[in-house]
C-alpha cells in the first residue's frame, strides 16, 4: 500500500492523500483499537473535534483535538 501511495504521489496528490487516510484507518483496525482510541486518532487526523456514534448500540463519544473526552454528547437526527 505504501508503494502505491508513493506512485500515486507522482500522478495525483489527492489520490495519494486518500490512500494515506485508508492506510491510517486500516492500521487502526488491524490493531483492534477501542472506540475512544479511534475517536482520538480521528480527531488528531482531522485536526478538529470528532464524534462517533454506533447506531446499533446508541453508544456515542466525542473527543477534542487534544484527545480529551468530551462528556456532553448531543445526538441529532435519527439516521
């Protein structure tokens, strides 16, 4: 996957970025990170507050850019 990202960087910088994001999440899934770790990693990658909601369980989590768990979670919508 890394070789593909390097090859794409010469052709299309946006495609390279997308591949790197896929690699980032693929690594997290292979490491079987828990929901808080996934939210913290996403907040760091996106450089903003990140929220994750598991629809089947109703579990939700929000994390600040610095990795701090935000206690108040407002769920909007039903979908």
